[in-house]
C-alpha cells in the first residue's frame, strides 16, 4: 500500500542552511535568517524511484527519465533555475481554474475542484511503454493497491479529458495492450493489470464485465468528442467491437456481478449498471458514425435506443426509477446517465434524468445524497456526476452545498475521502484516491 523503495530528497539554499537527520530517520533543514525585516527562499522536495513500474516483466523508468539520461540532481537544478517562471505559470493556472470552475458550478464547486486537482493527479505514475505508448497508471490508494484499474480511470477521467486527453489514452493503453497481445482473452476488459507497482496482469479476485466494458467505451467516445476525431478508437476497433457485442448481449439486465461500487457487494439486475451498458453500445455507434461506418453506426445506435426503451419500462417505479429491476420501492443514483447528456446522444428520454433529479432532492441528508436506499453513505464523485444531470446551475448547486459542508465540518484528518457518510461528518473509508478527478465533470460539460 505504501512505497518502500527509492530515495527522498530535501534541498535547501546552500548558504546559512544546515541539514539534520534524527536517530529515527527524520530529515530536516534549518536556515538562519539573521536579523532582518524581510527574507525569502525556498525548500525543494523530490523523490527518485529509479524504476517506477514493472510492466509485463519489464522494469520501466519514470517518464521524466524514460531514456535513462537524466538525474534527480539535474531535475532540482532545472526547477531552481526555472522557479520564477514556474511559479508565475502556477498562479496563472490557479486563477484560471478557479474562474472557470466558479463559472461552471459556483464558488463552492470551484473550491472542491481545487481540493481534488492535485490529489487526483498524484495518485498516478507516468511512464512510457516499450513500444513508446504513454502509460498513466492509477494506483488504488487506500483500497486494494491495484494498478491501472479501469473503474478508477472511469471516475477520474473528467479532469484529464478537460485538460489533456493524451493522459486519458495513457489511462487506457495498458488495458488495450493486455487484450490485444492475447494475454487477456475474455470478451470484456480486465479490471486492472496488477498490484502496484507490478503491472504484470490482473490480480483482482473477480471480474466486472459490464462495468469495465461500458467504462472504456464511454471514455473512448468522450476522447473522440474532445479531439474531434475517432482515430484512437479506430486503432483499437477490434477490441471495442468485441466488448460492445458483449454489452449488447448481456448488458440490459446484468447478472449477479460487481460494479465499481464493489464495497456494496454483488447484486443482479442493477439498473445503473444497465445504463452503463446501454451508453457503451451507444458510444460505439457514435464512434462508428465518426469513422464513416454508416451501417454499423445505425445498427448499434438503434440497438442502444431499443435497450433504453426496455430499461424505462423495466426500471419504472412511479416518480423515480429502481435500484434493481426486480425490486420496487428502491432507488439509486443513476450517475452513468451523465454521458447521454454530455455526449448529446439522446438515447434515453429526457424525462428520465428530470424525474430522477426531482426525486433525489427529497432524499438528501445534511452532508449529501446517499448512493442508494440501502445505506446512508455516498460516493462524492458520483454525486458530482448525478448533480450534472440537473437542468440548471441552481439545481446543480443544491447537490454541491452538502458536499462542501462535509469538507468544512468533517472531523477526520485525512486526505479528501470520496466515500463518506451523509448523516455524520466522517468518512466511511478510502482517502487520497484518484477518483476525485470526477469532480471536473461539470467543467467538462461546458467544454463538450
């Protein structure tokens, strides 16, 4: 769960600075400022893991030293030299982020995005594959330590779709390689490629067939919309076709299997997971259309609409839609529906989202909207996605206010958790995870 290799560096100004290492191994720098009214300076910290990841048997260096011709000392020297330019760029970026996030979702939303930004990025490692592909590996911090997990990529992706879609490809390249190399032979994507830092093949005990196939397809469609072309999809068309056909056959009424909210356990007939499958099929239709495959596009888009029409009938529970098709008087957040809105696919009738949003407003607790009717806990990333289904900013902010209140009033001193109670100011589990990149989905809506 924690790094136990590599070297940590603490660097200070040469003059008037002394370094100290205690018997317990704690490191410190002390700088004498003398008698002065004003002083300035900086301390730099860094980490050199030498090799970052083992990728199907091959040890990979970190991206900044992929060719093995850089040194950590050189990185410190470059950072020191460029400090004024870098800090200026940081201030400009910070201001722009806060302005755009406030415009998209209000001041409280912007402050939550500011909290999420660095955490989401830091929970990844950047490297180059032997073939030159970018690899942006997530680590399941504070859960099971999996590396390159598809259902961590799915919630975290909005941040990277917004700022740099090449990183989203980096989140997926290892999954495509795993299947296309023949190392993974099932008709849906793997859950992960190992346990950090060993990316040698899935180690998770079980599969999430509909979950992972739907995740990848929705994200590939999102990449295509951001970039204005489907070249990345074309590169992996055979795998995408296999996964889509799996969803078309088995996705409407999923059997007893896990979804990304695996802490809630296995359950069958999951209506939100069914939405993911339908969105996956629709995404493939959209990609086919962008690639000029007109007949294929028509076939799969029609299939998605047919599945959606069945979903509406099967999930209907009067003033809302069910948690599972077979259980009346249940409810759940239908956060997967957000891609139908963002990608403008119009697969589901608009009243589905409107009906759900109206129902959710009556189900909120002090610190947010529960994930479903079974427990009082929620996933804050999914609340953001659900809120983005709202038709206007004012309604969106009604879902954000309780999340903001939680962050202000929580009694837990941990890096921001994504799995929290909605009726008390404590987290359920999980901390410092990448999934908070999903907070940027409201900003992504504006970009798309």
